[in-house]
C-alpha cells in the first residue's frame, strides 16, 4: 500500500510541471479592437516613421514600439478595447 502512495505522489509531482506549462497566456478580450485598427491609429500619429515591435503583455495590453521621423523611439501601452494609451 505504501509503495502505491509513493508512486502516486511521484507521478503527481512529475505531471504538475507539465500542467503549469500548458496553461495558456492571457489573450485579448472578445470585445477588443482589431489589431489592424490599432496599428492604423499608431501610424496616423504625428511624425510616425515606422513600427518596430508589437507584443501582447500578460498584464492585458499591447506593448507597441515605433520610431518617429526625428529618430525618437516611442513606446506605448495600448488598452485592447479602446485602443487608448494606458
């Protein structure tokens, strides 16, 4: 009986790591703006030159980096529903 309990505990420990890794990262909410609409808003900003990076933060917003015509690096955190800076 004791060996069965030990075996069960070992299996539970070994599979718990796999379970933790299989949980998915948060995703934008169902009522979020389309990413293409957000990009269009960013591209229409004054002195916009090019978009460098877009990432979804596990904290619930888009992290967007772009550069301006005067070579300034701009980093924005945009709300996924409104598209407004946080």
